[in-house]
């Protein structure tokens, strides 16, 4: 089995600051760097580095060729990605404070140019039992979900960034929702269909699955950058499920991967390989 990750492709513009800028304030940046990013790209790289077979589907701007290179170098199949030369690609402006926390402004760009033709073409790669992974940084998500359900795929969705539109998605088609605490609070206002699994990541307090299975977070002495921690968790969790691990073991491995990630700078650059965890 494999994962079809229909996800975003962004250029991350990262500024290190002592503290986040406040309204009306201008502050100097301590440093600047450009990274390959986007929740979709990060999760594809995490899946591949965790040992899963993953095909990435999406749209990238003409300036984003290095994003595809970054995925290919990690073993991601990019044959379902198209290049849109009419609009800029997606990008994010990220502040990273001395605390290691981040603040992000996201411009979707080409990520919101998902067409019915691209959906149909990407689904040609899918087989019954494969996993469709989605985030909330692209357009046409309900159409993608319905196309995947027709092919009897298992649908995992990370509804980040959380928007009111999520409540209108066909959530009855979902196998597993993966959310952080903020997203979980927003979802509490929705009436989730029976049978939908919910995996909550709780930062330093670990993670919980369906309010019954809990795993602690691994202790980290120095947090460098939390940008890709959630994406790393998701990629390793799904990859471990595909290996045949049970939910608890998959969560434990994902927690170890996230702990490794936050000790290193960057988004995609901070995601470990499975071997880095001693596995």
C-alpha cells in the first residue's frame, strides 16, 4: 500500500527574531533563510524518510522547481505535480522567536489552482486500500475526498490551517482526523460522523487517539524550531501504520521523530530519516 498526498508546496521565508512583531511595530530580523516547505511537502518528505511509498499531487509555481528537487531527494514520487506558470507559487513568511515557537503568514498561490483534470490524473495512481492524505492548504478538497472514496481509499486529513469550510467537508468519508489542540477545539463545534477517528497532538504533553490511547512526548532539552514537528508526527505515524504497527506503537515512533525534528532548524530540513531514530 502507498500514500497519495494531495498537498501544498510552499517556499518558506524564515526570519529569526527575539520576539514576534507586534501591531504597529518594526523589528530587526536576526537572520533570514529560504527553505522548501508547505504542510503537504513536509508531510510527503516525512512519509518518505519514514520509509513509506508516497506520491505527491499538487500544483507548484514556476519558481518552485527546487521544491520538487527536495521531495525527489527524499524519495517522493512527484509525477502527479503540475507546474502553473500563471500565478506565483505558495509561500509562507515565518517568524521564529528565541523560544523556538513560530508565527506564520501563508499565501496559497498555485496551491489553490487544483483542477478536476489534475484530480482525475492523480487518482489514476490510486488503488483500493491506499491512503489519501490531505491538509487544508489547497483548493478542491471535497472533490478530492469524493474521488478518493470512489476508489476505496482510506482518507486521513490534517485540517490545518483550520477554517470554517472544514465543517462543510464530507467528513463522513474520513478514516482519521489529525489535529492539534487549537484545531481540536474548533472541531468540537462540528458534529463528527460516527466512526471517524481523531488523533490529537498535544505538544509537550504528547498525543491522544480517540481519547483512549495516550503517548507522552519525548523530553527535549533545547527546542530549536517547532515548524515541522506536527508534519513529522503525521508522516511517521502513517508510515508506521503501513508497516503494520498498531496505533500506540505508531504514535510512539511519531513522537520520537517529532522530538528529533524540533532539535534542528528549518522545516523539511529538520525532518529525520527513520535510521536517525535508531530504527
